[in-house]
C-alpha cells in the first residue's frame, strides 16, 4: 500500500461554480493572461464575467495542440504585458498552454530549457504564477495534472514540460460549461476520460488512492457517456462525465497507465487526430489482448480480477463475464461514432514503426501484462 | 454535485517511506526547525536520519496541545535561528504546531494577528515556509488539514489559525512509524480517525469526493482498529489505520461533520482529555440519537440510508440492521477501553454549559438532523 499523490491545491467542482471566478482570482493581480479555444460560441457567459472585471486582460487563442512555436509566442505576449496570473478556459490544449505560460512567467529562460526529451529538461526553480484552469470539455482532466503536452511536429513526437509546480493553483470544473459541446467532441473527450479511469485501475502497480477514484468513476461513465452524447443538454449526464474527467486526471497523474496510452502518445505525434479518438479506438482491442494474455499466462493476476469487476460495473450485473466488457466498449465506440485507425490516416505499413515507438513508452510499462511485438501489432490490427 | 476540495500539494503514504526524507527536503534550505513529541522512544530512526543530514537543526519539543504561549516561543525560536523550513514528527499537537511556525516564519506579526475568535483573524499574506508533516499516530489526519487547533486555557476554549496556506507542503504518512504506539493511544487516535470518516459521510451536506474516502475507509477501520490495538506490531492493521487517518483528514477538511465534533470541540476546551477519547465516547450515543430522530421525523433522509450502509460495512453483511452499527461501536469502545464522560472529569452539572457551548458550534451544523437541547443532553447522559 503506497501512494505518492500530487494535485492542484484547490479543486472546485459544480454546476454554475464558474460564476465564482471573480472571488477566486481576488488578490492575484490586475493583469490577466486569458487563454481560450477556437470556438467563439462556447462559454459566452465566462467571457462576459472576465470582461466585466476591472482587469487588464491579454487574450490568447489556442486553435490546435500546443507546439513550441505557439507556446513561445504565448509566453512572449504574457511577459511583454507583465501578466500577473493566467486563466485558461478550454480543452486540454488550452489548459496545457496555460500551465507552460504560468510557469515561464515566473521563471527565466525559454521553453526549450525546461522540455523533456527535445530540450534541456531543467528543473523549474520558482513556483508558477497563479493559474485558474477551467476545462470546457469533459475529457483530459489536464486541470489536475502536472504536465503540459507539447507537439514537436518536425520530429513527429509529443513531449512534456513536467513538474509539480505546473499544477494549476485552482482547478475549476463546471459541468454547465460543457452543455454546448458538439457530439463528436463529447464522444472523443468522454472516451478519453473513460480510458483514464480504466487503465490506472488495471495497471501493473495500482494504488489505493487512485483505486477509489476509478471505482467511483467507471460506473458513472458507463451510465452517462452515451446519454451525454445523445442528449447534450442533460445536465446530470454532463455532471457525471465532468466528474469522470476530473477523476481521470487525478488517476492518470498519480498512477501508471497501459497499452492504450502507450500507443496513443506515439500515434498522436505521428498522425493528427484527437487524443481521445485514438484512445477510444484502441481500448476494446487492448482489453481483448490483455485479457487473453492474462488468462493464458497469469490467471490469478490482480488485473484480471479487476477487469472482471469492471465488467460487472459496466453491465451493472455482478454476474457479468470479463469478456462482456470488451463487447461493451466495442458497442459504445460504434454508438459514439469513434473512428477506426484507418480513418485517421494510418495504414498497415505504419504498424512496425508505431510498435517500435510505443514498445518502450512510459505508459506501456504500466500495462498489466508484457506484450510482445506480435501482440502489440494484433492490437493495431483489431483497431484498424 | 459540488465540491471545493483542498489538500497538501503532495501526499506520500507507505511503510518505510520516511527513509525518503533526505530527498523530500532537498532544496528547502540548510536551517531546519524540527518539532517532536514528548516520547523519546518513538521514531529513533527518524531522528537518526535527521541527525545524519548536513543541516543546522533547531529542535523543539511539544508535550501538550499547543497553546498561545508555547506557539509564540516556538515561533520566536524558529525566527531567531532563521529557520528556512519545518519538519514536524508527532501527533496532532506536533503537526499543528508546525503549521503555525511555518506560517509565521514567512509572515510578519505575531500569532494573535492571525487567530480566529480570540485574535484579529487577519488573512495570511505569504505562503508558509515549506513544511514536511509526518504523523506518528494514526488519528487526526492533521497533516492534510488547513488549520492548527490552539488551546486558550484562560478562556477555556480552543481556537484555530486557518487558511489554505497552512496545508503542509508534503504530508508523509508512514505506518511503520506507528508500530510502537502504546495501546491507549492506538485506541483513542484510532477512534478519532474512525469518527472522522463516519461524520462526513452522514452529515447533512455530503460531497462525492469525501464520500469516496469514507466508503473506502469505514470498512478498513472496522476490520483493523481492534487488531492494531491488540497486536501493535501488525503492520497490515497499522497500514490500514494510517490510511483511515489520512482519509479522515481529507474528509473532515473538505466536508461538514456532526454532533460528535460539535460536542468534542467545546468539551476539549473545558476538560483535558484526548480529542479522540472524547469523540469515541460520544459516537455511539450520537448515532443512537441521530438514528432515532431520523427514523421518527424523516425516514427517507439520505443520512439514514447512509447509516444503514455503514451498518452493513461494519458487519460485513448486507443484511445488517441500522441499529447494529450502534452496538458495534458500543462494543468496540468497551474493547478499546475508551473512558466515559465521567472518567474525564465531567459531572452532570456540567451538561447545561456543554450543551450551551456546543449547540451552535460549526460542526454541530453539519449534523444530519437538528437536535433540540433535550436530545443533546440525552447524548451526554448516554455517554456518561
């Protein structure tokens, strides 16, 4: 029984809670850096609130996954305007952009000094400037994770800036803000959240804190994702999915993952598709291959028991068979119109290089069973 | 579905994890203020680790619940020695002392400027100095709460210094450090932890984050407290109780409580007895009176359903009756040799003033049912 658990020092969750923004940022300063997504119709009331405050606001729009060039221009703009704090309202790309800006507003040097893999990976010396992170989707849970995922298109990889100071000062999750999400985004981000409470639960080194989050969230996701997709204005379903997303963020930040994320990172670097869509598309095949390998080689494995538990939660039936969970997700992905790997531009010729890059990814190391290359390839094949 | 959740930005839990202390405090500075409890036999290895580090250490011993005089002398000593960070190793009194010292090391003024009720209650301007809080008991969960309880003997009250900056930077919970606890402390602190996962679960405004902690912790406490008491060296039982204590701290800091704590605060100010002993002694009667009042006046109340759930967890039997939970705690308190109210110096003549002071305490406001004075008195009578 061991945990090493970090999160934002304050998490606020609830419908309508975004109206507390003026109170939340009191004392943070006068010059705000406000980051938003691409869609002008989301969160009108959020921007009304910001506009109404007596603040000097520098706005920045994020219209794709953050890359080094975009982040550098965001940091420059924030520094040039002497911004004292950051507010980010959007999907994972917006939230992550805010983390990097808040960090570099209070630390010298440039982004490359701090990036893993492609940069110097220096530690962040000072705490970040205060950052209020407000997700507009129910998906990444990035508001409670300590890294920003950054695209490096010329190297076809994604890398992270990662440290405990990157955790937003306040994570504000308001399900009301997700009511207007279009169906396709509800589907892919919702599946992202769903996967993020499945993989940490069945990973090879679970922990009791994260277990609680997953046990609470998996039944909620099973009962609510399709409803949120079909009836976007159903606030109860939106609330539950926003909660699942928050639990997913807390879980993935504090446990290991598995083959879905092991593949999703490299695939996301090589092909442009929403992270949630890639994860969703891979999940049924990963479950099938993991379950088959566990049954064959290690039938007493805790993860196999946990796959059984999940099956019973998904079916709301204690007698559900472990394989039922695979069918559940195959059906759910069809209903949510999740694309297949071929739909996002992958060909079978790409399989060897995907396997090559995924085999040793950090997420892959959390997979409940070690999968040889032919099994990894079979996952891609089944998801094709 | 609403939460406003704060905690230490990093929580580490696990047997033997205290050996990581040198890594954890790296970069915090050279001059440490180390607070310890009264018992020289606890945690020898902890002090060996501290002594071995290349630090200038100022030691401070806490041998009772912190009062203003003691805290002022601790702050003066820490300031005089220009301490850069704080390490606290002990029970709730030690942990709370550390919070106040860490706060005042980085903020001007003196303790009275910041105290609720008896002081000016000013907000804390600067973050606290880094504070590593390491409980030596499995009880208060104070390592993850944002207040320090301070005794004001001349006014016979306890007050708090309270704000989000008071949360220790790192909470390190190591069950190994509780192996040497004597039986009476295992009993009273263990019951403190147990009550702290019961009251937030049945309070009148539960929240889903805290619900998770309580659902996880109540069955663990039921299965392990008596074992930890009877076989102090049983590391599994100690682990579970340390976990319950941590969950209790997270729960009480982020939800309401009830009549047990509603009484325990004022009684603790008036009579000198361990907080956990007072809580334990009151719990069965509070449950009895709450359950009876709920059954009579509001039989569809969610809290009553939750008392039923608790009964089934305690008995590990889905068919357990709600009243079984009362008997469970009556028996447990007897087995743990928990004192009665009369044993801690209370007489029946004190009941009116206890009721008077408890009636409007903030914890009492979380009780699942509003209790008139005669019912409050009945609780005291049943616990006498």
